[in-house]
């Protein structure tokens, strides 16, 4: 009888762990609060991260450049984000950026941050910047950073595309 | 006087300081540096199995491994919607490209242009830029991101010029418009351009007529990493067909007189000024997971070719000459690659050149390439590849060194910024 209780408790703990973990597997796309953009489609995000779009067309008549934020190191969040959004690995997306530099389309490779905190700080201090972090970081966002909807979905919704 | 010279020398220092400030200042414009300087080094070596088939070489070329080229790129969004871009090449070595020793240490401006952006759908570019013909022509200096060392044959100007095949891809252009439209998640890009054409006199000076014009449309459907494009270019080019005519005339002359064919010297009068070159291209690029397919097809037609009547120059000349005719040559390549562990990418490439009138290939040249690249990170590519060149029905009269041959290449490309 005691054994059954222990099993039940273990299952509850396991399920709680899974559900908590799932909550934190969403990736949120963030921009500076001064940026009037509130939502992007996955296709728009792909064109931004493949550097096919280099300006915020809706900001100052397209005069504001998009400043991409990247990570120095590989991680599950980084690989998952680029695979979902662009279909490319982190290394291949970097090659795309170098290719765009070599044809003059962009001027430099995106800013590389070591940690998600660095990304948040970078976004907070650059009006045209865009980046992504794990949703678990959302409590650490300052006022100068906001989360974008993707395909008009909030990251808490079940059909949010960056899960 | 000497002091004045010294003064003049010092007069440039403020400008130099200004340029340095511009180069290294972080934020004169809102988000972008005023100017970015970056580039890459190519270190490459090769081993050729047989005597080179061009230039009548009598000895095997030596195996080499040397620092070939350094490319420096300058990129500046210097004022609102204005941009400037330049690629400068420093030729450290001698064997790739122009083989003459004089080119060692040479600086070349490969591209240099200004661009004004009116909107996303309209940008105006002027200066010297690669013709946006096909997907890879405007990217042909991107060795740090390519998996292969050698470009597809249709982009190898040096190879084509040495075999007298003539360029098939349009030369650099001077003025163009470009832009992009988004329609229901379909990205449709366009280019339209004009340039000096390839019409030159016997000293290779531009003769200031017969300008080239072209356009390109590129479509990216709402599918990850699929790009399809089509291109067209036309120009009047009186001298493009010249090597064919001269060589064939000499062949005919040799058959009549028994004299051997040694070198190419013009023996025919000018060809018809109505000669027109039209080049059409189709290209495809598709990445599916780790699998990548790319290919291009180009057909170049030269029409209204005719020799000016030479009967008043020589009784026998017309015996060797061609009648008015159309010439056509075709290039295509297919490259298949697969990436393992995100770093190792073996590939196979097939290049085909078909030119029924060509005096060396006579019919076709096939190049088969097996190679692989390894990337420890995004800035370094280590490559090795093996090429087999097979010529078609070679004309009997050509020297023995016009034969099939193999090459082994190894290279390292390092990007810096």
C-alpha cells in the first residue's frame, strides 16, 4: 500500500516537472519598447534572420536598420529557433550572413552575446534590435524590452509557433 | 622648395585622420557603423595530372601551395539611404587567374559602386558591379562560404579566355535598378541594368558603342530556402565570334595547303557589325535539411554572323571563311551536397559545356568534381576536391596536349571582420 502511494507521488512530481519544463520551452522574440512593431509572422521573421530584410519598414519610413542579436555559443534554444524559423542550423545561418556581407547587402555580422541576459541588455539599449530568449527569462525583462506576438499568437497560447 | 614639398605632404594628414576616424568610429549614424572593413584570405594549392591543354604548354605545371589572394571589402551606409561598396583584391600569388608574374602584388578593384535606396522595391546602383546574371555570378567572390574551391566553369573567366571559348556570363555592369516585392509571402526580386558591353578594339579599349542590357527576375516562394531565377542579357558584339572564325579558317587552310596550325592569328577581315549576342539563363537553389541542390543553365546565341566580303582582298580567303551563320553555346552545372554533423559537406558537381563550333572542345567538355569541405566554425573553410575534365570529339589537327586531364585542389579560406 505504501509503495503505491510512493509511486503516485513520484508520478505527480514527474508530471509537474514535465509541465513546468514545457512552459519554459517557448522561445520569445523581443524588441526594444520604442519599436512600434507588435507582431511578426514566421515568414517575416525568416526574412529578417536570413538578412533578406534589413530595415524596419514600418519605422521612420524604413530608415531604421534591423540589428540582429545572436549568441556566441550553441544551445538548444539557439538551434531550435533557427531551425524553426529559417530551416537552417546556427552555423549555416552565420554563413548566410557572411554571404550577405560579401555582396554588400549587410554591413556586419549580428552582435554575439554570451548569455540571454546580455541579449536582453542589448535589446534594451538598441532601438532597432531584435533577439530571442527562453520564455523563462520573461521576469527579468526591463521596461525597455517587449515581447512580440508571432503569427498573432501570444507565447502563452497553445498554438504559439515557437514552442 | 623642399619645405613646400614637406608642407604639401603634411597637408594630407588631416584628411588621413578624418578617414581613420570615419573608419573606426562606432556610431556616427544611428545603428550602423559609417564604414565596415572586412575580407578574407584564400590559401590554395593544386596538382595537375597532365600538361595544361591551353597555351601550347610543353611541361607539366608544378604542384603548388601558396597564398593566393586577399580580398578587402569596404561597406558603408554613409548617409541615410545611400550606400557605397567596394571589393579590392590583392594578388599575393600568381598561379590562379592571370599566370604572368607581373600580376603578383597587384591590386584590383573588382567592384565599386554607390547605391541609393528609394524604397524596398527601388534601388539605383551605379559604378562597377557584377552583372546579376544567374544566382552565383554576383556571389562569385564568396569563397569563405562556398563548399567548393573552383567556381562552376561558366564563371571561370580565366579558363574560358585561355581556351578562347569567350565569356558566356555578361561582363561587369555600370548602371542598374533593383528591388523586391512581397506578394502573399512570395518574394519577387528584379534587376535591370546597362553596361559597356564587351565590344572593344584590338587593344581592348572600349569603343563606346554597342552597350549591353539585361534583366533578372528571382522568385522565392513561401518554402524554406528555395530560390528560382531567370536572366536575360543582350549586346552587339562584333568580336565575340572572332576566334572561332579565325581558327576554323586556319583549319580549312591547313587542310588545303598542308601547313600546320600553330597559333591563332587573325587572318580574316572583320565580321558583320550586326552580330548580336543574346544570353538566357535559368537557375535553381534548394536546401532541404542537410541536403542542398543548386544548378544553373545558360545558353548564349550569337546571331547574324557574317564575314564582310573579302574577295577584293584575296582570291583564296573566302575559301576558308564561314558564310553568315548563327552560333550557340550552352553551359550548365548541377551541384549536390549533404552536410554531416553540421561541419562536413561532401559534394558532387557536374559541369557541361556544349559548343559544336568550338575548335578545342569541338563538341563538349564535361567536368566531374568530387570534393568535401570542413568547417570548424563559420569563418574557416578547409576544402579538397578532385576534378576530371573530359573533352568531346577533339579536332584532329589540334596539338596533342589538348587532352583530358585531372586536377587535385586543396584550399583554406579564412574570413575576417
